[in-house]
């Protein structure tokens, strides 16, 4: 699989969730075990937590966490991924930022930080 840049992820955003589901179902790279990991994270993150999700993609985990009254802030370098995530989770706080440029300044504390 080719490593994608920001433009590549922007182009992939519309079909990303489908790719994840297919790869997970077929247990192939790069998303074999994805749903197991998401279910695990959902089980250990406590309700009402303030969560920072770095590389949030389309917000699949954020969608589950907001059902537990978690407040989720998502960071991603892909504007299109963030637009899909915001559509999936309207309450989501989003920050477009490329971690190749360092770490974004966020004036907030978090109970959980994941990537």
C-alpha cells in the first residue's frame, strides 16, 4: 500500500470507511483488527471523558464515544476527513493540523489522548 500524503487522504475520505470495513472484514492490511481495537478503546474510555483523537480520520471511534457523553476533539491533516468526521459527529471539535509541523497548541486538558 502506498503511503498517502494530505492530498491522497483528501481523495480517500469519501471511500475511507468502506475501505476500513472491507480490510477489517477480510483481515487484510492495513485495517485487520480495526473493529476489535475500536471496541476495546470504547470499553476502556470512561463516560464523560474529554478525549483528544490525533489522526481522527472520519470519526468512527468519536461516534461511539459521543454516545457515552464524551467530548471529543479530533486532529487530522486532511480537511476532507475532518469534514466527513464532522458530518458523522456534529458535536465534534476539529483541528486541521499536520503533525509533520509539530504538535498543535490546544488550550485544554484531556482525560485521554489517543492516535
